[in-house]
C-alpha cells in the first residue's frame, strides 16, 4: 500500500482523557497534561500528547492493515543506517482495547515547519538557500539506503514485495492510470495522451539504466520536515511520516517539493536544492531526464484532484498538455538545463 495514492476518510474523530491516560499508563509515560489534534496531519491521524514525562505524538486508526508496522520498519532502519533524526522509539500497540484501533506512540520532535507563515515571513534569501542545502543533504543521506528490489514493504509478511514487472513499467503505468482516471472529471484528449507518451518514451533509457533501488520517502514536503535556526544556519531536527515510503528511483522525492516551490515563485530555492542534490549524488544527467517524469506524475495527480474536488485554480480553457508543459518547459527546464 505504501506506493499507492491513498484517498481515505479514516481519521481520529475523538479520544478522551481517560483513554489517553490508559495509553500513558501502559508505557509508564506519566500523567496526562494536555492533548490536541496536530495541524499538519493531512489524514487527521495524529494527536499531540503532553504528559509529566514529555511530549509525544499519537498516531492511530490506520488507513490500511499494517500501516504502522510499515512505518516502524522504515523509521527503525533509518535510525540504524543514517543520522537522520526520526521519531524513535516508535512504539506500536496493535491491541484495540483502549481506542478501538491500533496505534503508535512516539516522541514529539523539536523544530518548526519551514513553511509556517511566520517563519517564512522572517526568512532572508540566505536562510532559504541554507535550508535548500540542508534538505539536499538529508535526501542524499536517506537515498544512500539501497536495495536490490524495486518495490514496497509488505507489513503482513514482513518482506519487500517487488513491483509487478519492472520499476519503469510500474511507474509509467501509474501515470497512465491516473491520467485515464482524470478523464472522469475533466477533458483529457488524445493529444494530451500522445504528449505524455512522448515524454515517457524519451526518458525510457534513463530509467532502464537504474541498476538498484534506493529508499524513497514518498512524501518529502515541509509538513514532514522539522528545522531549527542555529546562529547563521539551520539544523535538521526531524523527518516524519513514512507511510508512503518504498524502494525505487530516489529522484522521485524531489518532485513534490519542486512543484510546490516553483509554484510559489521560489526559483532560487529550487535551483540550489537540485544543484546541491546533484553534486552530492552525481545525478546530473539522470536528474533532468527522470525528474521530468516524476514531475509529470505529480502534475497528473494535481490536475485530476483539482477537477475531482472542483478546486481548479487555472483557466479551464487550458488542455492538460498546455497546463503541464508550461510548468515543465518554462519553470522546470530553465533550472536544470
């Protein structure tokens, strides 16, 4: 389930003080002081819990069987293999006697989300460049975790499950699937499909050259990154939420944050992020050819989602090809040519 797009209504609707105290008692975590829903959790699965022994994050009501087993696998391995700050110990309780669903409890990491409006308003140009370099180093370190298997973790059998066929075929078919799905909500023409197929074909050799898979976080964005300003620099305090992690092309992790910050007009931030990552990983040629495809995947999802929920923020006169190629040709390629 990790590499699939999850549209889920599951969330933590409500918990009581009594339930939370029972959870704290089970792990000798002191007396409950306060609790509140987290602001950044898209799936609404997380609650901040403060007790006399410290601050914690409760993650509950899994959106699929084994979600927390899977996340614990990635967190524990990243802790053992890297210096990336992750929320450990990640304690998993699969019993349902307290809340009615399995849950995980982990320490709340320090730091701030660098897209917080107050933080962004106080940032200088140099702050943005330093943050880009911190993020590039973090990605390079996580991506050093390699695997012979292109696939996802199977929490039921506690093993890596290869994608059906090659990684390239899996990725290309995912893009085709969601483009076809977008036809339910918007006009997708044959010209749109032909343009997409042309991009896929032009990148085929680059994907065929991938010899081994790397860890891919799958959701690398400001809401899952915690930083702290220190003197004239920024420290990485934590990376959280590994529900969408898998093993594939590590360049995929650059797509979401690239789209987000180019859409905000932060070209220099993206330029430094990509160039620093390329230097650290020797991914110069592959970065251009494969990032285009991962960006294309992102744009297919964004297009379909916007039309599905009636939240289109661009002219509906634009075709998908016109809308997505404007981003790829004008915003992206100018930074990585």
